[in-house]
């Protein structure tokens, strides 16, 4: 049984610790009594003055080369999030800072419009939520993701979205328009169907039932929607794979994929702390099974292995997933996205002539 939340565990946060930034020479460690009496941090939203919005990667195991991130850091607070170490490049911690100090690119839609309007832009799939969730809570107010989708819809540039927030259904209008041109697909990430586990593991994300509802609403709107079972955490949720796939298929999911837990840099310490807080009886069991998947380590960054693991346990998970997905009828790959309908709308100045 999970442990009760300790008094000093910040409510609504996935991390109860603030590990040192690996790029900083100095760090502050509070006395345990002081830390116990400190209130949980309020979320701060800080302006990100980035001059571009599209990021590129050449990783052979990532199915897109370009992505959009209107936010850096994520208030969802998922204890396992592999993106936490990116916050250290900003001078913050991978722990509470990652989920309470959110960098916001207020000019994201305008920057995107400018980049797509350039003659040198080669139409290609743009991913959203490659690092942090584009539908984290503040998006409800700021609507930066919606603004970017409006631009993508106007240009008919294809987009692939990964999210664990029901808020994505708000933007059915733009996604439906893109889907008419085979230019949109959405993966809804579901880690567990247990609402109690979800509230501890992903404290500010949509509950599992709402994520299944999002699949249904997107599918009904003609938007290709699938399920991403991620991350699979051995010793904690791998037994739920069949139930998650069956529930997603029942909600209208058309395709499915998965990733296995990875614990880079400070994430290993954050996740261990989370286990010690919520599942103290499973700490060794879970971490040892992660090592079984990672050649005796808690993280392996090798391309082709980092998302799926290796060894007997990885093969067992892959087999279970494949068999269950095939039985549920969602074992096909996500549909390819097309750039054929891309266009550059005429500017208002040109329309005057």
C-alpha cells in the first residue's frame, strides 16, 4: 500500500527535493527542521525572451526533426520526467524549480508565423511537447499552444502532439482543420488507470478518466488519436499495460506506443525520493528492475535503447505490449503526416495590390 503523504511533502508537487544544479559550483542545503517548516513553493511564470521557437534534433530514435516548445519547465510535476535536467541549463534545479519556475515564450505564435513565412522554411512535421507538455495548466489562461495551432492551421503545416492533459480537446477546431489535410495527430499519454497513483505520480495532470475522454473527443472529431503508455515503470505499473490499451481502444484510440522509464542525471534522485515517500516498500524492487532494463545502470542514453531498454525484461514488456495492442486492434503505426497542403498565406500588404 502507498504511504500517506508526509507533512513536509509539498502538496501538488511531484518532487519533494531540490537537487543541486550540476553546472553550479555552489548550492544551498537547508537544515531538515527548516525544510520541514518551509511551505511548498508557489509557481512563478518567467518571461522567456527567446528569438526563435523551432528547435531541431538529429537523434535517430526520435521520429521528428523539429519541435515547438512555448514553455520550459512543466507544472504537471511528474516525478519521473526525463526533461527535468534541461532546467539546469537555465540555472535552476531539476527538482521543485522545474515544476514551479516556468519559462514562458509569450511571443511563440508570432515567432512561429515569422519562421514559417520565410522562403527558406522547408515544410516538415513539427512536434509539440517534445520536452514539456504544451497543455500544462497555465495554457488554459495564456493560450500560447492554441495560438501556435492557429498559425499551423493557417499554413497547413503538419503537427504531432503528445500530452496528458484533457485541455487538448479545447483546440479541436484547429486540429480538425489540419486533419482534413492529413496534417495532425495526437498521442494521449496514460501512465496508469489508478487515479490515486496518478495523483501522486503526475499531481497536476489530468486524471486517467479525463485522458480517456480526450481520446474519445478527438477521435469523434476526426482527429487521429492514439495512446502513449509512458513511462512503463517496472514494479509499479507494467501490469497495467493490457488494461490501459483495452481502455484506450474502447475510447477510440487508433494506434499505440510506449516508452520505458529512464532516469538521467538528477531525475534518479528525484524519483528515488518519490518512491521513498509514496512506496517505501518498493524502492529496491523498482530500481533493481530499472537496472535490469539498463544493463545494471539507472539510465542508458544509447540511441535505440534509451526508450525501450534491453535484456529479458525489456523483451517481455515488448511482447506483452505487442500482443495486447494487436488484440485491442491498435497495433498499427500512427498515420504519416503530409506536407503536401502547406501554403504561405498572402500577407495583408500583398492583398492591397
